[in-house]
C-alpha cells in the first residue's frame, strides 16, 4: 500500500541552526501539508501546498519557515534558525483531492530536538 | 483555541466490549469530521470520516455518529480488540478548506 515517508526519523540540532525535514508524499497526490505536535499537545496545522505554492498557513508558520517541492517527489520543510520551542514531532501529509479531498494520509514523522 | 475537544484523555475497555470515544466541536463552519488512530512513534492513521449531511457512517467494526445540533461526534468500536489500543484523534474541517483541526486525543487501552 502506498505510504508517505519522512526523513530523518530524528534530527538533533543546535539553536540557531537551519534544518530541512524531508517528505515523499504518495505519488499521485496533489495536496501536501506539514503539521507538528509538541510533546503532550495536539497536532497543529502548519502549512498546505498545492500547485507549487502555499495555499494556507497558520500563525505558527512565520518567516523562519519555508516549504518547497524541489522535484516531482520530494516535499521539504525548512526552518532557517531553529528555536528551543521548535522541538516537536513534524508530520507530513498528502491527499489526492476529489471525493477523498479531506482524507489526509500522514507520514511517520520527524522528531526535531533543538538544544 | 479549543475548537475541537476530546474531554477524556484516557479510556480502558475490556476486550470484546464496545469502546466509545467522544469529541465536541464549537465551530459551526466545520462540515467534515475524521477520526485518526496513532501508535507511538508513528504518524496518525486515517480510520473513518463523516460529512455533515450524514448522521452515521459505518466501516467494519468502526462507526462514527454525528449530532450536529449538539456539535458532538462519537466513534464506536465493536468488538474492541487488543490491537485497538492507541491514541485516537478527532479532527474537523470545512469541506474545501484544507486545514485539519485536531482534538487533544484519547488514549484507548483494551484490557485482554
């Protein structure tokens, strides 16, 4: 069964460093998302991406964050200068649109630890 | 911002019995609701969804009920199995709005 994959599974970085989290969405999907979950809290929406541009972003997704689909398969989230409060699980999701528009399929997540 | 609430952080149910997980929402613009299941160190896995034009949707052992007037939905699992032990998240959205708004989750433990 097709699945969303994410790398790395765990990333440790120093405060102020840049990190890039990578995702490979399901191949025929057209809509892509990033969510995060701080330990003990709920899953929060960060950004959605369609047709090579951001379609919606939350207030969390400030100028330190960016997303890119550099080729036909990868979808990346970059944090330019990490802060301690960026420590969280980051989940990528994708959906095909159409009748199953809102049924988003999630990857296993990347645990980001900022020291 | 508690637009989607799951008031029970945990629930324990005997194997073979019915598990009922509850979710309340406040935003009347939500018109599509989903349940996800999450194991530790994995991403959320889609279980079942329901549109606001329905009040019930069933898929095997899983049934979701929607009460729009009460802004309440529930997930019934019957019979409960040990593999159902996980954290269950309720999520809501506007159909056509891409963002999912999640509840805080309920940890379900099935007792053999």
